């Protein structure tokens, strides 16, 4: 039985057809990843299902009593609410009861009265009778996972990203039957994305979600829905299954197209046998030939073309020396790095740790509290910022680009007009006259990306570039960065994008910025390896205690084999050497980080892994030998 039925809905904005006679149904428990180009109607479809947008025709029917939770891209939150005030905002009677309880409790904490106390007791009895404290515990857990610990914090003090995470917490806490999530991973750090991914996999209701995160799509989805030219098509399985199906579909269309062209060549040859012969041929046969001429099985795919010159780099690129920065608290301290030619570095860490601040210090938009930054003479930045500067949203797309240049040079040295360069960036002539305020989030991002790349920079800095981009644009950007001959620095929580584009990572960890030679998947593998070390592997104190215990036992047990005692002594000596070497490598990474090359970092990382493996094997043998002496 369908929990949701969408029946022949259509929607237009002006002359643009967004959805054209779309029909589909969803069963309980399905998890549908919704994909398509920016501006194709993904967000509009979710708004229609959530009853926040009216259709031009058709209807949406839901199962009676179906509870819908909707996370939009843009929303309003009362700035005077606390976190708990907002998370319990729901038409659900249980949440309304909890909301009332916390309102009374807050009022009671400021002004004790017998009336408030009695009302609190009455509400407590109702909550306990309905066993609703588990809902409170769930709300606590979700808020904690999304980075909140003070539930009385006012919404007015939150950043834009924090407000979005709070809205996500509210939607998840209500446990609706149908979850509609529009870019739920935006503004989440990688650890939180991993948690949300697992949460949705186990979720018992139905989910429709929009995301650009291909790992997230592949892990959570049971079906993929693609919106293309106003229509929607479903593919069973994960995102990987969808890609395989699309490839088979494309190959089939290619075969049909080759067959059409072969028949067309034959028919054209027949048709061209002189004017006299043509007049004697049946008209329906001639019409079929004309139909073959018009028909093509392969639709033209509008492709963004990125082709920009890259200025030559100098010997000195960018030197960051002992940089520290604080606001209300310390963000990071004593960070140093000397950038090498063509370095490709990703930056990861929890929200609020100072990643964007570091980028602004490097580009001299902010001054550090201590340390300094020295930019090379031939270093030219392209800084694609997470929060774009305020612009006049009533100007057209074309005028926005013309503010900076009338002609733009391509990689081959050819000069193109604004009209031509926008057309290459998938803004056809009609779209170029649209006002910026009418663009979708992804279309805006694509326009800002064009503006940030078009002047031939040799050091590209991208701060959360993947938010709001469609997957096709991300793939084209990734291909461009693959061949980019310059330095690349990327802050991103998109794990796939990091894997595609970087080979080195800065990790914001407390007040330190650690360095790791490898991409994001390499980093996860190393972390998983460390987590999977035997749980009984002791810390230094525990190891010293075991050594002490062994020495005491050795005095008591005079029958212990000399061979075993000797092996134990040699093993302890080697373990000590490995400990010392690990300490040396850690010190080398810290003290010489600004002078080490990527290859040198890679070499150190490999040696550390080898030492960890040898240490684990030796320690296991050492424990076995100790047990033998105690028998």
C-alpha cells in the first residue's frame, strides 16, 4: 500500500516548466535519493509533497494520519526561542505536552509560585503516565550528536549553520512517518554526516532526500529518483546501481542511434536516386525517411565547459609561519606550512574549529594573533567562499559577470564574451537575463564559481564548494581540478569530493592542526586500524606494571627457561626502541612540518604504520611469554 501517491502534477515558474505530468507512488520504508541538475525542480517537489507549494494541476495524496517531517533549505526560527522551545515545536500532542512542561519549568526556575509548581506536577504526572520521557532522552541524544549541549541557548546566538542543524534535530526528534530532507548534510562535519547516515539507514519510516553527497546517496538509498526535463524516473537500488543502469541505458540508446544512422544512410542513398525516381516513390516511405532525419535516440547533454588559463607560479608560493588565532576561545596555535608546487590539500574538522578562519588568514583577509603569512610574488588566489559577499540580487546573471569583465580569456588564449562564457557554464541566453534572486541555490553557486575561477588563478581555495551543487557540476569541477596545474586547498565535508581532489589533509584537532599524507578514505582506514587494536593493549603505565609483575615472578620462579627469559628481555628492548622511534617521528612531523614535502610526509606516515604493526605483533608475543613464566 502506498503511503504517498503523486498523481499527474505539473508546475511552472513563468515560462519554465519544472514538473510536467509527474506521477509516482512510494511504499512504507523506502528511502529515495532525489537527484537532478540544479533548478530542475527537486526542492519544488519536496515543497509540494510537504504542502508548502501549490501545484498548477494534479494532486498529492497521503495515507490517512501520515505524519510528515520536512527539512527545507530555507526556514524561519523564532530568535527568542531556546533550543528546547524549538525542538518541541510540533502539532503532535506528545511534543506539545513536553513543550508545555519545559515552558513551565523554565518559568518556575525564574519565579517560584505555588501555581506554577502545581502545574509542573500535573504535567509531570501526564508525561509519566504516557511514558514520554524517552522522547526527551531522544531529543537530548539528537541535539548532542548535532553539536548542542546547552539546551537553554537562545536561537538568536546561533550561526546560520547551527540553526540548520537545530532544524534538522527538530525534524528527526518527531520521528515522522515520511521524512523530506533537502540537503541534510549541509553544514555538518564528517563525523556527524557518518552518524546521520547510520541513523537514516536504521530509520523505520519512508524518506525522500536531496543530497550531493555520493557516499551518502550510495549508503542510504534503496531507490534513486532522477528529475530530468520535467519528468521523473526511478531506479531500484543504490546510487552505484543507478550509475550501472544509466550506463546500460546509454549503451542501449547508442545501439539504437547507430541502427538509426545505418538505416538513414541506406534510405538517403535510395532517396537520392534522381528527381524522376523520387517522384515515383511512395509518399509514406519518404515521410519515414524524413522522420529518421529528425529523430535521435541520444539527447544532447548540456555540459559545463571549464577552460581558464593558469598563471605561472614562482619559487616561493605561500609560507605560513607559527600562526595562532583566538576569538572568544583559542582556535588553533603555532601552525606552520610551506606550500609546495601543485600541492592538493583538504581540510577537515568539526564546525567552529577555525577552518574558514585559517583560509581568511592565508588570503590576508584576517590577521593572525601571532605568526605571519608570506605570499609569493607570482601567487594569485581564487577564493570561493562559503558565505558570498552581499550583492545586488536585482541585477541579471549577465550583468553580475560584466561588473568584472566584458571579455574573458580561456585556457587556449581565446577571448570570449560574457554571453559565450555564461553559455559554457550552462546559462543559455534566456537564462542570462534572469535576476539573481530567481536562481536556485545551486545556480547561484555555479555563477559564483565562474566568477571566482575566470581570472587565471594558480592557487585555488574552495570553502565548502559542494553545498547546493548538483552531482553533474561536481563531477565537472572534479575533472577540472584533476588537470589544474597549481595549488589546491579545499575545506569540505563531502567525502567523495575529498577523495577525488586531494592527496594530503590538514586535520583540525583541538587547538592543533595535524597533517596526514593521503586522502579522506586513507585517513578513515588509518583511524579504523587504530580503533581495532586489541582492547587489552595497555597504556604506558599498564605496560610498566606488567614488566614489574614479570620481574617479581622471575625472582619467584627459578625454573623459568633461560631461553624464554632471554627472548623476553630482547622483546622488551625492541618494544622500547619502537616506542622511541614513534616519538621521534611525531616530533619530526611537529617541528619540521613547514619544510617537509608531500613525499617526505608520505614516507613518515608509511614508517609509522609499519612500526605500529611490528609493535602489535611483538607485544602479543611478549604477553604470551609472560604467561608462560607464570604457569
